[in-house]
C-alpha cells in the first residue's frame, strides 16, 4: 500500500487530476503500466476532486513543498512534489510517479503515509505543507 488507510480521503484539484490522468494514459500507451503508476491510478480513483480555488492550504498538491517526518527514525525531510519531467533528486524535487510521491499526493497535514521498500515499509507523517501553489493564488503550476 502506498498511502494512508484506503478509508482516508485524499483531495486533488481538478487540474492536477486531469494532468495526472493524461500522464498515466501516455505511460500506458508507451510502455505498459509499472506498478507504481498503477498505484497512482488507484489513488486518483478514490480522490475527491475540487476546484483549485477551493483546495485547502494544508493539502499536498502538485508542485507543493512538503515537510515529512520519518516515524521510525524521527528524521525530517523536505521535498517538492513534481511532474516526472521536473524531477531532480539533488534539488529534492520528487516525481509523483515515485512511491513517496504517489503516497503523499492529496494528503493533508497530519496524515501518515507508508510504502514498501526492499527492507520493509517506510512510514512518514505529513508534518506541514510549507508551500502550495494554490494557496498563493497560482492555479496554473
């Protein structure tokens, strides 16, 4: 599982939803559906879609900067959730197609997310959305 419990509601802007569905369609046409993209599709199916102007400021949207806390070790990590073409690990820009990206999209501050890794499962808490484009009035990022 990549996200919080499947009963937790996640929120997406209508624009993020459309862009992500389009990206998944392109992936499917080009080279099938890797497992992580299938998981993203599952997350999109259960998401509540809202207009960009109405998304709460504490929800992780595309191009949001997020502070996460590792619940096993306590370490904190700040990252920006981006589209695959903008991903850059050195700048802490993580693709929504990466397991952590799929896990946090649509989550809100306080949510706990988990995803499998070779050594077990990683659990992070979404501590704070430190930047969200929609909260600043930017509905086009």
